[in-house]
């Protein structure tokens, strides 16, 4: 390595460390876990716990409201039936955890499909879906898009 490359590498490492500290602090603040980082121990542990839980509840509320709004926007007044109440409760509990806009759109399409054609999405499918990242979901969609059906055989190839 030349003497010119060494300072550049050291500078990149230093920037990376600074960015990771800033990112960690930002994430901790977003989730309400930044008290020790910011030396802000004015509040009791119980009060800090309450505050972080309130932030979490607000994020969950925002997430599920966004998914219902996206579902509403997706609907074109198709005929629907009442979804299975147990399915709907579990869907809502899982959907509250969906933060990214593209994943929220996927969950909205899933809800719309269940409203228009009940029983099309199993709870097991939702359980798998909630464990997938956005990247994994996109990859899975690409894999599914190359599946085909031959003749009257319902098995996908």
C-alpha cells in the first residue's frame, strides 16, 4: 500500500466510525433508548420505559393506519364479505410491525385480497411474511413470477 493510500484508508475508517456512532445515537433516540448515550438520566428508569413504550405504540398505530389507508385506496368498491375475525386480529397484530412503505403496500394488497376473497391468505403465510425483510420479499416475488402451471395440473413448476 502506498503512503498516499494509507491516509485515505484511515480517513474512510474514521468517517465510518463517526457515522456508525451517529446512526446508533439516532436509532436509540428514535426508539427512546438514548438516555445513557446522551447522559440524560433526569428521568427514572420507569419513566423512560413508559416513554419508549409510548413511542412504540405510536409507531404501531401509524403503521396499521397507513396499511388500512393503502388498502382503502386500493379498493374499487368490489364486493366483499366479512373476514374471519381471528385472521383479522392476527393480521392487525402482525401488520403493526411493518414499517417500510413498500412492505406496507404488500400488506395492504394482502388485506384487500382477503376482503374480496376470504381464505386466500393463511395465518401461516402471514407468519412467514412478517419474518421476511423487504429484500427477501422482493426476491421471493421474483421467484414466484417464474413459476408456471402446466395443463390442468395445479402444481406450480
